């Protein structure tokens, strides 16, 4: 129902549909799943969105209020929003609408959005956002003590889970070879709970060869390299040579095959996780969490930040 302003004119009540404090974005109701306004969300594959503005950075789709909020926190620019009818009554959604400003907001009934692949996982809200130029390896490594390198990890669920563990367990940055799934693909960002927007990351330059040129670059930047692999000559993950290293790159390989033999040969150390009950390996996402927990205790700037925080609390 509308409200009257001080002059007696009828005004639309915006608070339920567009945000706190009467802010109203460009709201459009979608009744047909084939509507072209849904193309970014429903019909363009992620690889096409990635190259949408080529040669400039393209587009990605963020799912769920939490992931969208963390992308906004990191400074990513929203292009439009798609939400389920009634979602705008949520306080969390209203706050996001305010933060997104005057971007188009598309609203549709559940019967329409149910045709959208994976919509049940989105908590009723999606946002098309503009990508940003990726930083260089040297920029990200400045001041870092513990970094992650992913070699050809193609499963976006594993990429997202690795990012979540890396952010939580004192890794300072993540680097990916071009055989990896993109961290901003919908499933990867969702599984990461938005931590892909909280930890620095980039892809190695395609022009440089992997592993030779990229490993040489990491060494020039002062990093020792540790390959997570099942080898007879591997050191245990709690070996002091690893935990006491000032700068360490933890290198993880693709699902199933693990790291390539030439990558392992190029690394300073080969590292294994002790296991029991005859189990010889872990999924790469599970192995990453164990490795980050053990190797992130010393050396990472995030670990140093946690130590400083604890000291301040103790003084208080």
C-alpha cells in the first residue's frame, strides 16, 4: 500500500521492495524464464562471462547474500541483481540493495527461477558483478610468508574448499596454474563462502612455463617450495625444515593424479601427511586443510596478525 507525503500525494512504500530508508533500485518483475534479462544468469556459460568484455575483465555471478556481501566488501562492482519474489523483505537483502545502489533488480517467482541450474543453493539471491584485473605474482608475494600453489585443480568445489581453508588457516595468498578452475566461478565462490574475496590470489602468467619459469620466480622472491605428494623420500609435514622456513610455498596437485613428476622434481621438498588404517591419500581439499593447519602456524603474516591480536587481548 502507498503512503501519503506531507503534500498529500500518494507515494509508493519502497521499504519492503527495495531496501531500508526508502531507497529504490530499478526493479523489474520477470515472468518468463526466456526473458533476455536473465541471459547473464541462465544462458551464458561462465567461460563466456569471463570473456564478456574482452580484452577487459569480464563478469562473474555471486550467489547468496553472504558471498555477495563479501564481494562488495572487497570492492567488486555490482551490475544487476536477481532475486526470488519475497526475498526483498529480508533485512540482509535490504542492506545489500542499499549497498548496490541504482543497479537493475530483477524479481521472479520461484516457479520461474526453479528452472535456473543450482538456484536452490543460492538462498534466493544472485548478483552479476564485474571482474577486476588480476594482480601480479610479485605484488601478492610482497610481505607474504606462506602461499599456496594449485596445479591443474579442475573441480570448482575443491578450489572453493581450498580457498576457505587457506583463508582460515593462515595462508597469505593462492596462485593457480591455467589448468585450474576459476575461483570466481559460481560453485567455487559459493563453496568458499566468499573467502575468494578475502585472500589475495592470481593465475600464473600464461606466457611463463609451468613449472620451470614459475618455480624460478618463486625462488627469486625468496620462497622454498614444498610439493604435497606420496613419495618414499618425502619428509613428514611437521618436519622443522618446513615449519621454520621463513617463506614457504605449499604446492598441491590435481584430483586423482596429484602433482606432475616434473613439478615434484622442481620443488625443494616433497611432503607427506602421516595416515593410519591403511589409507594412502586424502582428497586434495582435505589434504590442503591439514597442510595449512600445520604449515601456517609459523611464517604467515596472518599467523603473525593472530598472535598480535592475542597479545592485545591478554594485555586488556
